[in-house]
C-alpha cells in the first residue's frame, strides 16, 4: 500500500470518486499508482485505463487524444476488458472516429475525382467543345461525369462513322481494281457519316454496355 497527499496526485485523480473518500492523504495499492498519462502504445493505454478504473475517475483528455492517434494510424484497439469502466464511451468514441475518418476519406477521394473530371472538361472546353454548363469544384460530380460520358459517346460515334466510311471507300477501290466491269466510284457519296456512326454505335456498342 502507498499513502500520498492529494496535492501529489494527477489532476484527474484528485477529482476521482476514490480520492473523494479521503481528506488530505490517500492510501491505495501501489500497483495503481499513476504518475503520468503519457500513452505510447495500446499496452500503455490499457495499463492506464486499468488504473483509472480503480480510481473511478472520468476519462482524461489524454485518452481521447490517443484514440484519435490510433484511428489516424490504423492502430487496432480492444476494450473488451473494460466493460465495467467507460466501455460505451470508449467504443462509442472510437466508432465516431471511424465514421469521421471514412467521411474524410470519402470527401478527399471525391475532391480528387472532381479535380480530374474538371480538368478533362476544361480540356474539352479549350478544344471548343460546347459544354452544357460551366463546371467548378462546387458542381455535382454525377453531372460532370454524365457530361463527360456524353462527349465520349459522341466521339465514339464519330470515330465509328469515320472508320466505316474509310472501309467502304477502300472496299470500293478494291472492287474497282479487281473487277474492271464494276464501278463503285462514289459509293459513299450518299451516305451520311454521322447517321452511319450512330446506327453502328447503337447496334454494337450500346448492347455491350448493357451486358
């Protein structure tokens, strides 16, 4: 056992329910002596919590500070041995920190995605592509993505139309060369490249996207 003046106790221990039972000096088992609230690991956290449980005091700010540190550094904590002491507070605070961390990561990821989309849309604008509206970091990310998807779809249709026209022209030249009696000059003159690209896009690209 050890006896110590109340003035020699840590501030949180002075206000504990155990210390309130004494006037000037406090007597307690020496294994529950607590000189510092410095926490460097889960083990030191559990040791301090065990001593605080004996003193029956409220959780000091150092405990909450370490919980924040543990969450930020992905340190796993287990409070199953403290179901009789501030268990709901410890677990509840840890859960709130996890939710906050997930939310913070979501916001960070969302900002990163927005930035990338914004740069792509800005590039399209520089290329004189007509956007439906002016976008910035406050714009809705789904609307930004939808705008970009429309452009990609439009670009694919153009590319399909160009490639199809090129293949038809090449086919006509090949037939003219191999069969002098057949003349396919002007085969593509009456074909609308945009309509052809749109038709082929709907036939081959759109069904694959749905699947």
